[in-house]
C-alpha cells in the first residue's frame, strides 16, 4: 500500500497544484474547511485559479485569503454574503462568478464523482441560471441541463482518516466535503486524527480511501466562527410571570395583556 500521509500541507500540495487549475474546496461557511491546505495554497503563490466551493470564506480567512492575494480568477459558488472583498471584486469586474443554486452545486460535484457528465433539474428554469443551457420536457415539466464538475484537485477536510485514506467526517463538515473528494481528479484531505487501518469500523466510514490520494494531519485547526450571535440578558422571573398571564388570559378568551415590565422598566 502506497504511503498517503504527508508531513505538512505544503508537502501535500507540492507537485499537484499549478496555475490555472480548477479546485474544489470543501466546507460550508467556515465549517469543515481545510484550513491548513488553504493556507498552504496561499503560500504556494499559484494563481488564475477557478475555485468551486459553496462560498469563499470570510475576509481574511479561508478562501478569503486567496481573494485578497488575487490568486482566484473565478468562483463557482452558491453564496457570497459574508465576504466583502468577494462582493467588491465581483462588482468591480475583477472576479468571474458563476452563481449556482446550492443543491445544483452539490449535485454537479456528486455527479462528477460518479462519472455522470450531465443531468437535468427543474431548479433555475425561467431564471438567469438557465440562460444558454439546454431545456427539455419530461412528463410535461421543463428541466434545464447542468454539466457536472470534475475539478483538477479537491481539497477537503475530514475528522478522522486511516492510513489507507478511509474517511469519517464530523457533523456539519459532512456537507460538500464527500462530494468534492469524489469529484476531484486528485484528492488531498486534511484531518484532525490519523488511525491505523482497521480502527474505523466499516459502517463508520463515510468515504472510502479509493478517492483519497494524499493525507495531511492538522490536529488543532482554528475552526473560526463565521458569525457570532448572542442574545440579550433575560429577566427569567418576569418572563415567567408574563407567560403565565398570557396563558390565563387566553384560557379565559380575552386579549393578551401588555408585556409585564421588570424592575428596570424593560
């Protein structure tokens, strides 16, 4: 069995990535992104990349780093809402963008990995998404043909890999990562833990190692939060009284009273 484990992200990319390639990058927002591989791609200096990813990270993190250094010439993505530099470059016509519905993007990668060159979907019919594409009728409904995606390289993130490349993903990180891994002609995976062959139970393997060519360990990724949301402090006692009053009034068939204010007048 060939050794798939590389000592660093830089070493894992060496001899694989090059200018002008199309790359699929796993993750959803900042969840399940291959942080170390993206940093190594940044440091490699390769340019004119077409990146396939649900989104492009955020300013200064994830694929956002590659946007800042203008290493990406085109994005194939479904969401750009958290990246101001992405928006600026697109509006200034400095970046090509192929907007793709999220489910269609996932299926483009899945189909590419399954050897299916194209498929028909109702999503996007009658919109800009369908312009210039083949339309066909099935059972009285109109469908648009979408070509599958087969990127040169896939950069993915998994939680655990065994030494033969069998992968297990953790929670939400099992989103675009398996599909991206399957679609890539070469797949490089970043993992938090590497175990011996046989330690992963067959039923616990989400993606077989036949799709994986190189593995790099990143035991302590940053896992940055994309958007932190906090709630204001709540006066629990006042809220309880308000709820009880509302229930009593509803049972009596009368209108719900005005909210009960706490000691601070809130």
